[in-house]
C-alpha cells in the first residue's frame, strides 16, 4: 500500500505542471481584468509611485498619499486626482499587458515558443513586483503604537507581494516546459 501511494505521489509532477500553468493563467487574467476597475487601480498606486522603474508613468507620484481611496471607497476629489495623475490609464495598460501574457502562457500546446515568451514575461514582471518589497514603504507594518513594525513585519500589501515568489518559480516551470515542447516538435520535424 505504501509503495502504491508513493508511486502515485511521485508521478504528480505532470499534474502539478498543468495546475501551475492554469494558476498563472487564471491569476494574470483575473488580476489583469481587475486593473480596469477603480479600486484596483487605486490599490497599486503606492507600488507604482515608489518604484524608481515605474513612477514616471504618473504625473505627480509623490502626492499619492494625499489622495488615497480605501478599497470600496470613492472620494470624488481623490478620483479626479487619480484621473489627472494617469493612474487609470496606466492600470488599463497594465491590465491589457497581463491579459495578453495570460493568453501567451495558455497557448502552450498550440504555440510553445510564444508560450515560453509569455512565461519569460511572467518571470520579468514578477521580479518587478517583488522589488516593491524594497521600494514601497507600505509593504511593511508602519510604526504607530506597536513595537512590531518595519522589517520583517509584512503589511497586507507586503504579504500580497511576497506570494509572487511562487509565481516566479512557476514561471520557470512553464517556461522550461514550453521550451522542451518546442524542441521536441522541432526535432520530430527533421
């Protein structure tokens, strides 16, 4: 019985790869789609505004703290600032990019080279997302009244970002799998 269970578990890698690919596709499609909604666009502002690689997308990134909407809150003055700041246009562009990448990762069986490129883009974007742990002060618990603040105390935003380490590893699996399929098909045609 033990041998049967161990052999079954030992052969789960194929299913694991399929689930990893499906997970990446679902996450990128869903989050990409959410980028078109105000609350999600507002939610990424601290990350983009504090990033030395992305803050140029916003007109006045240093002012974002004065115009923060909580999830589910819509203060018209803040919304107008975000419109003027390019928050929503940037989020829409990012949404299109994420949905496009999800599509590329999903077409693995039909276009493995394109899918490999999609996985490479997932890897690059995920490194960018993980960089927010360094660049975004809101990734860490602030010093208010508790003695537990700063590193290593991740805030809700920080915990959200840290989970991208799993996507980073997953993108290497899906990239490798697509490259292997491409090479296999290429060798069969010769």
